[in-house]
């Protein structure tokens, strides 16, 4: 089976919709079921075999750095990518860390993306399906019907073989991006300098028929606001997530 020894954890954002909780605390450190959101992410990455996670920081960076130091000795090993001077967005932040991420494949994981696992654990399933001959990027997708805290119209439609298309003019599509992707460094060939969104690279892959998805076999928790955090807490208590 494919292995991913490195991962990028996107932890630099302001978490504005989570205010007032994020007025004095970066969103990755907001607790869910007794653990910081970023600990849920790092522990899941370690369980999937990731050895090193690069964590970018910008907003209240000292708090995140101190938290990572307190994890010393726990897998995965963490390295900090410092974006204090300029917030680089999802694509720019990952591009800056390529020297540490290596050729790949590697995960790019939002620091607030959490879910309860189903019979098929998500990250190992992504590794099992990864096929660089067909794919430039593989996205984890959550069915809207079973997601917690998500009220939008969805991001992607997906064919039976996993190829993706955007919502476009459709009123609604079945899947939301669940905050995790798998790719190789080659995805960033020709990428711009400075801040840019991963969506730029995904759209390029989509045009070439090389953007794929995998359905989350579990329940995704879109922890975007204090209200959705409460919903996620209730799910953890009910399902033992």
C-alpha cells in the first residue's frame, strides 16, 4: 500500500467565524472533546503512518508553537513553517513547505477537520486509492446528508470512478470538501509565488480530468462556528467519536 510519511497541517488562519473563542486563542487550539482540534488532526495523521507534519503559523503563532513543543515525543514529529510576515493561503503555505514535505505523496490537512470514522478509516483509504498515473490530487469528500454543522450547498459532484466536477450552476451537489487532500509535489509545478489557494491547482487538475475524490465513510464535523462546535461535542458524546 502507498505510504505518506509527511503532511502539511494548515494552522495559520484567523478563525474569524469561531469568535469570540478565537479572540485570544488560535482556532487549532480550540478544544473538542477534551483535546485541541490540532491534536485530533496530528493523532490521526500519526495513526496513518505520517512521521513528520509541517504546521504553518501566522495568527497567535506563539501559542501554537508552545502547544507543539508540549507534544514533544509524540508522533508525528512537527516542524513549524513561519508565516508571521505574510499569510500565504492554503496553496502558498503548502508550496513554501515543499522542501520538508518531499516528493510525496503527502497529505494537506486543515487543522480543524475532524470526523468520526466509519468501517473504512479515511486516511488509509485515501492511501489505498492513490494512483499517480491517473491523479494529480485526491480529495476527501463528506456527504452533505450525514455531515454535522454544514449548511452550504456542497462543493463537488463525483462520478462512480471518483472523478470530480464543481457545483457550478447546480443548486446543490452531494459532497463537501472535508479538509484533507493527498498529492505529490508535482501538483505545484508552475504554481505562482506568494499567496494563492489550493483551488487554483485543483481547477487545473480538474480541467485535465485528474482531480479525484473519495467518500468519507464516517461523519464529518464542520467545526466552523461556536454553534457547530457544540454540535460536534454532542456527536462525540453520543457516538464515542
